[in-house]
C-alpha cells in the first residue's frame, strides 16, 4: 500500500477543491458584511444622494421635481465667491505646507531630544488639538475682540500706544488670522506624528553619523529627513485634506467674512445648503469638494509611491 506524501496528507486534513474555497470566501464575506453595510449607508448612499439632488433646484422640502441637469455645476464655476473660497482653501494649504508643518517638525525634533522638561512641553504643545474647534474658536474670539477692555491682544496693543486692530474685520489680514488659529489648533497633532516617526529611527544611525563627524544640521538633513519620509507624506496628506475641508472654526469666527475674505469651500456649501436652503446647489458644491479631494488623493498617492528607507533597516 502506497503511503501518501506529507503535503497530500495535509491537503486531506484541511480539505481541498472548490468547496473549501467557497467556504473561505463565504467566511470572509460574512466578516466584511457589517463594514460594507456601514460604508454603504454612511459613505456611498450620501454621495449618490448628493449627485441626484445636485441635478435639481431643490429647497429641501418635498420631492425634488425641478430638474436642471448640470446647470448648478455651471453656475458654481461662474460664481466669484466660489472662486474666492477655492483660492482661500489653496492659500491655507500653501501656508500649512510652508509654515505649519515645518514648525511642527522643528518642535518635534526639539522635544524628542534631551530637552529639560520635554514631557511638559509635549503636553502643552499637544493640548490645543484636544480642544474642539468650537471651543478653540470662542477662545480666539475673546483674544481678537476689538474692544481693548475685552480683547487681550488689543489690550496689549493699546497698552503700547497703538490703535486696536480688527483682526477678524480687516479683509487684508483676516485669512492670516484664521491660519494662525488653525496652526495653533493642529500643529500639536502633526508634532505627535513626527515624534512617532523620530522614535522609529534607530539611534545607532545618528550615533554613527556623529562619530563620522556629521554636524547636527547635516545629520538632520541627510539622515533624519529621509528616514521620516513616510511620516512626512502622511502629515502632508492629512494637512491638505483638512485645509480643504475646514469649516467649524471659520464659520464661528468669521462666517466667511468680511466680504467673503475668509470664505472656504465648506462654509460656501453650508451657506447655500442650510442658510439659503438651496440644497440642490449645495449638493453640487459638495460634489465639487469630493472630486477635488479624490483627485488630490489619487495624484498624491501616485507621486509619493516610493519605498520607505526604514524597511531595509
């Protein structure tokens, strides 16, 4: 009698053929089903519904019957306020990449080293991120109050002999003011990301560089930055997507004003959808926001698809 080989015995024990594959696929499908249901209800269905309503002149009451096709999409592209909102979003993205993320990385490098009291500084820097955007907005509304008797910053300005500054009422500086608040709110989050990336870098590499005579600056640019590549890509992606979708903080502080100087895509959409009750038009704006974010995500993923230096260590 011929004894089956070891691989044949293993196949006999665990089952082979189409029935086994069907059983495995069924098990996978059952485990994925709850997630797929939630994904359809909270992601796919709202997108499909927005696409449907964007083709109607719908006020939000009763069925949508006034079909306008793509007229809402054409009207948005010719609206000066929408173009201002798009420009402001791109400016916030640019400011974030040029100032917010470098500041976060600099602070992460500082508190990751043997800095006295670094645990205290980590807590202080990360604390603003824990606050909600609503609380953050009201804190800074108090600080930016144009009345010197109520606003801390203007009290300091007048104390030095200057005139009160309309931080949120001046069209020339309101966007910069909003960006300062956004930076204060979110730089701690990005600092935490960079801290996590720095902790994954083996200390032996930096020690070897110092032994070879590399200065701290050379070590940072030629060792730390390349090894932080994946963390930087994640931080940039989250920063850009967040800047394009910022809403609550801007709406509470300025409502997009003055004269649309701080209008964002999300505030523009909210204004038409829930203030003017033009939900068909607002749905079209939401579709544009979705397409912008998806397009950026696809292009960014393709451009940043490269191996991580740490995988070979």
